[in-house]
C-alpha cells in the first residue's frame, strides 16, 4: 500500500550566517551558469533530429507571441527543447498563454512556467525542473499531457492550483504512457492525476494540499510507489 502521512512535523530551525548581498547574488549567478552548460549537454544527447533549443532570455512575460523573449525565431514545436531560462541571472516568470507541444523542458532554479486556464501543454520528452511548473485552472480543464516515458527530475515542484480541473495524463489516449516522479521532485496541489490514461512511477513526493482534492487514477500499465503519497490540507484519493 502507498505510504500516507500527515504534515504534522514542526518546522526545523536553522541558523545562517549573514553575507553581503552582492556576494550572495554572485554565488547565485555562478550556480545558474554552471547548470546552463549541464542542461544543454543533456538535452543534446536526448534530442530528436532537427530539434532546436529555445531559450527564454530572462524576465517576466507570455510564451506567445514570438519575439524578444526567445533566442530563436517563432515558437517552440513538438521536436524542440525549451529552457526557462537556462541559467540567466534574472529570475523568470513565464505564462503559457497558448496551447503548446514540445519535446524536453528545463526550468532553472528560481524560475517558473505556469499553464493558464483552459489550455493544454504537452511534453513528449522529459522534464528537469529546479523551479516551478504550474497548472492554473480557473474552472476550465487545464491539461498537462505527457509522452511515452516522461520523467520529472530536479529539485522543483509541479504545482496544481486549487481546482479539480487541473489534469495530468498520457497524450496518446492508449493508456500506455508512464510518468516517473523522481526522488527529488514534488507534485503538489489539487486536480486529477492519471485520468486512467497513464501509469505512474512515484519515487518522490505527491501531496494533496488543496481543498478541491487530488485524485490519482492511473491505468493498469503500472502503479509503483516507492516515495510518499500524502494528504496535507486536502483530500487524497487513489
């Protein structure tokens, strides 16, 4: 049976010596720059032929229209890899304001990509998320569709807003896709995970923390849980 626990642990106190603001800012820039080279190398090994790396150049803005926010002309397509924002010193907040299909997605530390209400975002490849990927339903179906073996890795969070119309499921409808949530990655919020149209391999944390509740309904393809399924301020059904 999956582990179920309540979020009752007291906060952990820590003491951090203060540093000069300019020193902290420089350290953060160096870490993001190092992550940039690693992310590009990994994407190059796994990319389909003809893939283009679309890099968000930094700052707040909408995914569309194409323009100064991207390093390439046009918008990313189904064979292209997307980097938000590939280690830029400026933290980025990106709103997906059109439905889109891409290959791989990489979100850097301190950055976020939010899927707006009533839109669909399809990721055919894998996700390295060290920031935040959000599903922001306002009452309409707001979908994240995955490819055959999509893996979520990194130390970030996939956040589903407090609506049961946030949905994550397989793209083909054949019930054969499998989402892997690795040990360091978190899926948190409310909505529907699976729709009986994908398998699930959870090695990390999946947490229901919205009053609308989180429903896990996976296909018979695979349901493996070596991580934690947790109800925290919201019902969890599986």
